[in-house]
């Protein structure tokens, strides 16, 4: 799932290669600047408004 320009959850298919450390390696499907949902999947249905945070926990 990604976070669209309208700050709402949107599905986006991606291809992954493998798990590396604590992260997946994404090989296709994302563009530079795409915001990816990394938690809260059970509540985040397409169209759900969300607030993006950086890896350090700051609002984006």
C-alpha cells in the first residue's frame, strides 16, 4: 500500500526480490518519492486518510 498525494491509502503492486536485514528489497512497482505504508495494515483500507511519518517518526 502507498500513501497518495491526497494523503489516502492506495494499493500499488510491487515486485520484491528478498528480505535483507529488516527490510524487503523492492525491484519494481515504486517510483522515486512514493510513500509506502509500513504499518497499520489491518485498519488501512484503500481510501483511508493517513498521516505520513518519516523513518524518524516526524510528520511528513
